[in-house]
C-alpha cells in the first residue's frame, strides 16, 4: 500500500463467502496496513480480523447510513487516510452499499482500487453447468410488486444466463414467480453453502425445484442460476407475432418510417422468416 500520496485511497477488499482460505495475501496485507476498515457489519467482520490477527480499527458502513457515512469517509480520504472496504462476504459493491461509497469517491476524485477475490454470483455461475459466455446479474428481485413484475416480464426474452440472489425463506415464492414467467421446464441451478463443507449445486428445472423446496426450506442464502431463453425459440416467437398482421399492414409500418419499398420488403421478409420473393408475390397478387 502506497501511503506517500497526499490524498488517501479506497481499497475494495473481497473477503471469503464461506471458506476462510479463499482470502488473498494482498487483501490481508491491505487490511493490516489500512488506516481504517469500513465494514458492513463490524460484529461479523471482527471474526475475520481476529482469525488473521488484524488490529486495524473498524467503522460501520451499511445500507442504512451509506449516504451520510460515505461523505464522512470521503472527507477522511481527502485528509490522507487509506480506507479498506469490506462487505459481510464477497466483493464490495456487488449488491451492497459499497456502490454508493465508490460513486462518491469517483465524484470527489478519490482513487479507488478493487482487490479481486470471491463473489457468490461468479462462483455459482461457474459450477452451474449452464452457459457462461453471456450472463446477466439481477441480484435480489425488488420487493416493490410493480417493479418486480416489470423485471420478471423483461426476463422473459433474456437469452443470457440469469443470476439471482434469494433468501431461503423467500425461495419458494421466487421460484414460483420465475416458473410462471419463464416456464416450469426451464433449466435452473440452485446453489447454496458455496465454498463451505455442505456446498450444493442443485441442477434441475423450476418444476422439480418447487417439489423439493415446498417440502423443506433450504439453509443459507441461495444463488439461482437460470438458463437463458434459446435464441431460436425467441426468433420463432417473434416471427409468429407477425402472422396476425397482414403483409400490407406490415409493409406500412416500414413505409411510414420513410423506408424505401424495396428495403421495406426485405425487412418484412426477415421479420416473417420467409424469402423476399414470397413477400413480392403476395403484394403483386393483390
């Protein structure tokens, strides 16, 4: 850690999500050398610090004080203090209040660096058995009913692998909503106790997962990894949606946008999954 700077720096320190051996040497050194550790729950983080013999003073930084406390921490960094930020588990800034502190630091010109390490979302994705090339992270679905429904509807057409977090006592409700929206046969992997002794990656479908968890509530927070909608299925649905519209009406959509007739025919053919010749014949034959 460079302490010769006139201004301090924020260090985002990823901490274990279960197995303490997953912490990095760089994070341990940073936690030891920092002037202050901002922790989401000091009672939780003190166990980690005691385990590794770290005596750096701590201060609480959590969801309910994140805006005002971030201002205070930024002021301390302006004065030259180096601050390490830790969440209860995993990487700060991902689905936790660290996002606000990073934002304020960036606005204030305070340097921010992230020390890579554990993250439950990536850990679950890599063991899920589902596609990893393209994925989206939704964290916890919002509690607000209207916003929640809007996001669920948006996920209907999502072709990337989807990652969600959920508490065990809300798991069945969320699985039911996802099954109703995405289909009961959609493949899903439900991960819990990641990196711990009883780690589990349950590879199943929404239908089968509901049968299991309606009988017995799981222990520990869950990461839900969901297969994205197949692109071929999405294309078929889009093509089918045009079938209720006459070709003349379909053409008018593009012509009204100032698109030339030849190009409009090409686009209509693409939308409907047919050749441009078929569209031409259909129009000429009328």
